[in-house]
C-alpha cells in the first residue's frame, strides 16, 4: 500500500509532516507494521518433526547420564 503526500504551494515543511503523519495514522499502515513486528514465522512440518526428534534424543541422553550417576539434580559430575 503506497501512500503519497505532495507538498502544496506555500506550505511549510512542518505542515507537510503533520499531514503525512495524519495520513499514516488514518491508513493503518503503522498499526499493521507494529502487529507484524514480533510475529514469528511458523516452522515447517519437517522442521517441527526434526526438533521433536532432537528433543527426544536429548531426553534419552539425559536419562542415560542420570542412570550412570554422571548427573545429580541438574549438575554434571566429572
């Protein structure tokens, strides 16, 4: 969505800026941009599957280390 503001004859730069900000506010461009600013892109099906597999692998490894006695209440013994 393009927004065009032309300077009128004998108009001060402050008035042009004021008209521009008013037009931006009324068009909703700024509101839409702020909504999209922190929106995360959804991961693809394959990426979600790989992440789940990675998590499962880490859980198994953690359980194995705990069973061997190398992990004790969140701390790793060496």
